[in-house]
C-alpha cells in the first residue's frame, strides 16, 4: 500500500487536472491563431482583388478622360463623306467620327464653333482623310476642291437629245435612263403645259451633279432651274411655255447675243402683221436635218414645228434657250424690221430689212456663203 496520504492524492489529481486544462487552453489558442492568420490572408486576397478589379474596371474610363479628344495633323488615306441637306454641326461631327475622320464629334463641334465659316458648309459629297484633326477636317469641308461632283456645262441652244447624250457621258449613266425618265414627266417636274416634252425646259448652265445621281434627279434639277427663271419673270405655266417657245427661236436664229433683241423684234413684228415666221431652224427641227442649207422640199414638210407651213409660233420649243434669249423674247428692242438673215454663219453677221427687196439682197449674200461652204 502506498505511503501517500489522501491529501496528497487529492493534490496530485488536482495538479493533473490543471495540466490537462492548460494544455487544452493552449491548443485552443493555437487553433485561434491559425484561424486568424487564414482569415487575414483571405481578407488581404479579397481586398487586393477588389482593388485590382476596380483598377482594371476604371482604367478605360480614366484613359478616356485623360486621352486627347482630337487627332493631330492632316490625316492619311481617303474617306468619302456625304453631308446631307440640313445637317447640323453635331450630325456632321457624328458622321465624321463614325467614318474615322475625326477622333470625336465633340472636337469637330468645338472647331466649328470657333469658325464662323462653318455655317456655309454645303450639302454634298466630300473627299476627306482618316485620323484628321477636327480643324483640318473642317477646312476640307469648306474647300470647294474637296467636293466630289460631276461638273457639267450645258451650252445654250442645245436640243434635248444633245443634252441627254452629254449627261449620259458625263455622269456615266446609260443613255436609255434618260429616255426612260421621260415616261414619267411629273417625276422630272415638267408642267402639263410642256405636253410631256422636255424640249426648252432643260435650262442651260453649269451644274455640279452629286456622285450616284440618277437621270431623273439630273433632269429634275434642270427643269427646276427653268421653272425658277420663269417664276422670277412672273409668268404662268402657259405663258412660260409660250415664252420658252419664242425664246428658243431667238436662241436658234441668233448668231450673237447682241442680235437677240433685234431678232425678237422681227419675230414680234411678223406675228403682229399676220405673217408666217418662215424660219429655217424650225424646218431643221421638223426634219431632223440640221445643216444650214434648207431646200424648198424641206420647207413643205408637214409638221407643227415647220413655220413655213403653220402660222404663229410652232407647237413648242425647238431647243433649250438661255437667260439672254428669254430676256430678249420678253423685251424686244423697238424697230420696224420684218426680215433678218444671218449672211455669214461663220461670224454670225446678221442683217435686218423692212422690204422684200432688201431681204432678197441679204439672201443672195447667204447663198454666196453657202456656195463657198457646200458641206455646211
């Protein structure tokens, strides 16, 4: 039997229990430290990830804020831009940005706001470049040389068929497109007084046609120009048709612009006296033979355009008269003449007479010229 007393046993048991308790406490502390360390690592990872994610998310925004809003220089390459009628500076800027011409629409608007000429930008198609400064892009839009147009000059006195041929060639359109356009007279703006014929209504001038223009659009531009001229003179549709017919005779017969008002007077005097106009140019139009010399047989041609056969004016214009001929038709000079003859078609020399005998002398001069120019 052991010599330990009961008190010793109790103390020994208590000491053992304390050691066990202390060891348990130490194990719990170690576990807490490990958990705390792991938690800190996790927190650091989470916080670090959030900051990194925020940075990468904000980076494009920061770059956009701090990056220049405009490119520098004149740009490179070529870009075709269309400025539509009524486009504001903002709309133009957006179009330029979408095409890669300017970096931002805002840059273009700012440049336009600083230049009073920006208000004069014309609708049309322009050749610009990529990555241009907004100021450079604005400069090209203000430069007429940048506009992409087909510039076509229609001379006074051309017949409709000649105008169609010229337009087809200049605009690279099928000639048949112009004939097809005439099947819808209203589509090209012809008034009912024109009787579905474009002759006389294709105003002679220099036109800037946009790329990809159609035959209908081109003809409508010309007809609208004629309508504007007649409206400026205060003429109704019927009056306008009569004036264009009269002016086409002046245009076709006149060798020089300075003769127009005198020729107009001769025609007016003949009409007032009930005389037939007897103009070779109307015979040429009726027969399709546009040589200077007119035969007796041709003057007998039955046609509402042949003024040797019909009284008064022909049924419609025989060519497309210009502004000077229209003015002369409306404002003939005073004079007694009832005859005129262009005695030298090379120089346009025209003489005037009041008697048949004087007319015969002038006709003899013309025949002499014709004999010297048999192929005319």
